[in-house]
C-alpha cells in the first residue's frame, strides 16, 4: 500500500514487557518505512528505543504478572496510566497502539477512543483460551486488532471487531533452520555437549517463583547426566536476582548466565526448561523440544481456575497444535523431580524429537508473513477510516 499524503505522523504506543517490545519494534519498522519521519512516543523497551522511540516511563514498571502481584503495584501502575492518558489527551497522537498488556492497555484505549483518538490493539487477548468476557472490553477499546494467529480474525468478526492477521513477528525474526553450530560457538559451548537452556521468565515475579525450582531440577539432571551444560539468558534488570539465586543453590558455578541472548540459547540447546509465555513459541520456532512450567501465588492460581480456563493447554505450542505435543507441568505438579524427568526424557527420544521438529516447521511456515508491512497496511486503513 502506498504512503498516505499526510505530514509526519505521531503515533503513541505502550508495550509493557520484553515480548511486547519485540513485537512493537518490528511494527515500527513497517510504520517508519510507510511514514518516514514518524514520531513514536509512550512506553517501550530497548527494541523500540533502538528505532528512535521516545519512552516516557521505564517499561519495567509495567512488567508485573499475576493478580496478587499486580495488586501490590496497582497504585503505581494506575498512576502511570492516568498520567499517560492525560498527556495523550493534551497532545493527541494520530493513533494509539496498545501492544499486548491488555490489563493496562484496553482501559487506556477505551478512554482515548471515547475522546476521538483512533486506537489499535496489537495481539488479540487470549479470549479463545480463558476470560472470554474480555471480548466486550476489546470491542469498546480498539478500532482494529492486529492478530498474530491465523484463526483470530474470524473469531473476532463474529463479535463485530475489525481485525487482520499480520503473522507472528517471531516467525520472521527466527530462521526456519537455526544455526546450532554458530550459536554454540558464540556461547563457547562444545558441539558435542548436551545443553539445557533454562528460561524462567522475563518478569521478576516469575524469576522468583520459577528459578529456584528450575535450579533444583537442574541439579537432579546433572546428577543423572554429569556432562550436561546449562545456559540461562538474563535480562539486565534481572541479572543480579538470578546471580543471587544461583549462589544460593546447588548449581552455583554450573549455569552459564548470558547477557540477554535468549535466541542464542534456544538455537544452541538440545532441550529447554521454560516458563509458559511467548518464549515457548520462540522455542518452537527454533524447533527445540521443551518442558513448559509455571507457578504463581496460590491465590492467583485459584483465581485463574475460577475464571474458567477454556481449553486444556497453557503453552502456545500446544494451543496452536491443539494437543499436548510438549509436556506442561504446572503449579503443585511442578516439582524438581517431575521437571527433571520430563526434560531428560527428550534427550533419550531422538525419533520423538524429529517428529516434533517437523510439527514446529509446519507451524513456523503458517505464522510467517511480512508482519511490518501488514501492520502498516492495517494502521493506514484505520487512519483513513
């Protein structure tokens, strides 16, 4: 689609965590190509900042998970949203784009839309998995929804919501055939070593819940297979926390902490023990077997269960496959022994790994689209509406 004839555009965006930052960064590529000189402001992370985005608050302020955890930070988060809304109403952008983070963005979008500001939401909330009541809020909040899974636009159309499938940006970022040897060389790992990647999440609350559990599981794995190597990507704001937990564990000195480099870790590993979330899709696109786990505060878990999970899977690879192609070991079932056994099992079943890799290759092909251009097309249609 050709650029419109408008003067330099001003877009506002909020991406509340690392996965949203990646999505928003790739969308900015398309927006900046369509509208050279575009100004982009709001709340974002390093991927967005690298593209000239002006962030008004640190992205980490919004990276809180779980009902109980959010309640602890509610006053600060609500204050940020109130101040952001006020500033955007005083200095209206051409469009506001909320990137994921629905608990923060949908109310903000609805308030801005009521005042005549066009809005879009990037990443359909998981109304097909749980909390279907969110479809009502989404309809009030967004002029258009940019969907990352192919089945979502048809679902949203049934509820009167305009939407486009733009592909999943990760499918474009991650090569169809990852270079395992190059990743291992970059990380200083022997090509013949068996490598386990530990990914306990991108939020502090996730790291505190999951890292001690994952380290205890790693210790059991190491006892069973003394030659195992372990790598763990670390975001800068979480590195001190991870180092402290390592020192307090039986795995001190046995886990290689990386500076970010989650993609290098997934490309290099044989299997990953991983927190439920977007990272599980990254692992699938790297064609790596995995064990998905998650733990939250007990009250948070009970609230989640009371709100009726609509399908039996929580991990994206399983949701997209519509079956348990990889294990999910959650909450009370997530013991070190259970996680260790499930992770080690992948190292002993090469035929099963090969079949899984074929499934993940087909998934990758389905999700691969020109996401930056499709995002720009959708935003241009909203602006012209």
